[in-house]
């Protein structure tokens, strides 16, 4: 039996993956004799005009995106024989980040940042062309054998300038990577993609998600009430600067995240080298006018008041994978007071002795001036001025000078 064909041109040779809306097959483009990936809309959805419209919009939006870090779309349409809708895409020979996490559990910091930085370039290009991915997750980050990373499956992406075709109250995307505004059922903008990529970054480095939730409701509640453990508390190789940079992408409010995907990629790259991230300008535009006053986190960015968000308990920051050493500890300040080191007490005694000697020398100079400048025989009053306290010696000296200059 021969392999099935789509549109009389693409011969299906094997299934690569499947999701709730579609199935992806490896296929041969018989006209150009090259391997391609063909996505077929699920048959039970083909009769639903809403899903068909979304599927066609995916092809239209993705076909406009031609970038080294985005899977290219070649063709789309409806197969006349089977009636199935299809999209033909570039075939990437490699693995997804989901497969890497499945097989390895986590990644070294340098390797993870290299992947995320390329994904940021692809997202930045898409956002500048009015397209929001809306489903950024490890399974949609493909790493070719040569090391190039490509964003795949703009399956629920839509052009930002077009009206939504999503039913009221429905939420698209994989729940664990949804931004807080998406979890609340609000419209997803470019900042939602940055949040999702921040979750991916967190997961690639630590091997765990910032929030563990069994439902969308639980996720939304945790996002509002908790802050995820800082990455440098989980992984010894993570610098405080990198932990802060990732935390910015996971900010509760969209206005507190990075302004662009390219800015996020550069901030993560620099932070991995020890350069502190520059917090986004807080409170810009009309969106900030409706935001309540907030406190500053350690990154300098705004965060929810402590009464609304609390740090997790110490048990929440137990690492889930072996580490080269203990988590990085902040250096404690040097103790002062009764417990000060002996060397500090010696330095304090030397300063006291120097002060007393200076006061006595000044008294001698003043007495000499009085004697020399006196117009005639002068009675000079002398008194022993020796005190252990500098303030007492100064007061006695002032009185002595006053008596000799009447």
C-alpha cells in the first residue's frame, strides 16, 4: 500500500508529533524532492468553522515570517480528496527542548542561555511584524543538529491588529507557561510570549517550573500570591545577576517585564557574564496609570505589596538535581559593637590617643602666643590639663585660654 499524499504533492512518510488541534508528519515534497513537515488539522475539528479559521490564520501569519530562528511555512490549503486542511513547513532535523528535558532533565547555564537568546531573536522578529506566538514552550523550541534554534508551531498565534476569534472565556496555550494576564483570561500581547520564554529559561536551567499547579485556577492564584524561588537559590552555577534577569521576565505585571524580546535576550546573555540587568522603566504609558503603587524588589523593579505576594517557604527552594556546591550565599556584614575584633579596638585606642596629644599640642601653641603678644608683664595662669576624654580636655583648654586672655 502506497503512502498517503496531500494535495497530490506531499507524500506522508511518518508521524513526527501530535497535539489537540493537529498532527505533524514527515513528508516528501515530490515536486522539489525535499523533506518537509506537514501539519494536518484534526479531522473532528475540520467541520468547526472557528477552528478552521484559526488554522488558516496560523498559515497566513506564519507565512509572513522569514527569519533564521523561525520555522518557515512553505504552503497551506485544503486537500481536495480527503478534505483535510494542511500546512507545509520547513523540516528541522534535530530535537526539541522538551525532548532534551525529558532525556537530560536540565541544561548547563551557558547552553540554555544560547538557546533562549536565539529564541528571543525569532520572537522579536515576529512581534515587530505584528504576530504573537501565544504558545511558547520547550516543545516549540527546536534545536537543529548544527546548533541553530527555531521557533515552531505558531498554531495559536494571531496578528495583533486583527480581532480575536477565540470564544469568550476560553484560554489558549499550555497552562504552565501562561502569563498571569492569560491565566486571568485577558488578551495576550508580546509580553505574554516573554513571560512564557522566561518560564522556559527557568525550566531549562533548574529542571523545574517556577510554579507547580494542577489547574489553571491554582496557577493564577499562585502567580498572584507567590514569587517563585530565585534561580540562584536552586542552582549553584547561576549568578545573582542571571537570577534577577530571569525574574524580570516572570514579573506579575506586563509593564515590569522586558520591553522587547531582543532586550530580554541581551539581558540574559550579559547577566550570565555577571552584568546586572537594567530594570525596565516602571510605569510607562496608559497601562501604568491604572497600576497601584508598588514596592521595589531586589532587582529594582516594581513588585506586588508584601500583603499580596509572599516569598515561598524554605522547603520550596530545595534543588531537584545534583549541584556542584551549595547555593550562592550573600556575604553577611561584618559584626560591630561588643563582639568587634581585637584589631578594631586597638585602632579605636590609637585614634583616642592621637586626639589627646593634638589637644595638648594646641594648648601649648596658644599659651606661647599669649606670652609673646602680651604688651607688658603678664601673669600667665597654668593648670594641668590631662583627661582621658577628649571632650573634657577640650573644655578645660577653652577655660584656660579664656583666663589668660582677659
